[in-house]
C-alpha cells in the first residue's frame, strides 16, 4: 500500500492565530509560533512537526480565514 506524505503551507500574514487548525490536526503537526508575530500582531500557525503530516486537510477545513493549503504526495 502506498504511503501518503503531506505538506501544509500557511499564509502567515493572514493567519490570526485562532488555534483551530492546531486542535484539529490528528498528528500534532501544527503549532503556533510562540515568539514571532505577523504584521497584525498575531502568533501564526506553522508546521512544527512536518514529518508527521499525513495530508488529511483537517486544518484547512476548519481555518476560518482560508489561509492554509495542504499538499499530498504519494510515496511508493
């Protein structure tokens, strides 16, 4: 069976740090930056554990600002 590897990109400038994507992620891939903020003053989401991403897109589905894109790659 093929293994699926995922990757998440976050539009950091638009992210308002609501934490919904972090909570929705079943593999604890995402987290909020603790010390960095965007131009609007929010702690934004990032891939804290990229090797754990399975590309399920749960984070993108719950993002109220649609600033998350998920990519999937099928590994043989």
